[in-house]
């Protein structure tokens, strides 16, 4: 009989395909924070609430610049909420996270998707 622990590790690693303009996506290892089901649901609820409040604050006809600025802020926060380290040469800090979000279109979505895939694999594997 296999022996497993019920308690999960506080962190886990997963590869993320980071989009690079004009090149193939680059595989980068990220270290993520583990969250149990309730913590994860609360985090996603928080993100949805922030998104809804931001849309309301922007009004009916926001400019593209306003939308991108709001998305950049939320995506930066999402990475900070999920990630504790990465395989980039750049130091993992707020400045570098913001640079990643601003320079690599789709990077935040790739990070969130990789995080969710890690949970899905765990669920399917059991």
C-alpha cells in the first residue's frame, strides 16, 4: 500500500510557458504557494471582486490605456498572490513582476493557468 501524507507541501514547482514576442514561448520553472480548496476559492473570489470593482470604477467607456493599466495592476497582484520564486535570472520582486506583466503579453495568464493545471493534475492523479 502506498503511503502518502494528507498534509500538502507549503510550496510546489511547475513549468510555465512564458510568451516571448517574436519567439517560441520559454519554459520557466515557478515556485508556487500551496492553498487548500477553501483558500483557493477565497482567492478567486477576491480576484473576481477586484475585477468587478475595477470595471465599475472605469465606467462605461474606459480608454484602452485605462483597461491595460487596470489589467496590469491585477495581473501583477495575481502573480504576487501565487508565486514565491521563479527561474528567471531577474530577482523575484515587485519591480520584476511588474516588468514581466508589462513586457510579456499573456505571462500572467500563463502563470495562473499553470497553477490551476497543477491542482487539476493532483485531482486527476488521485
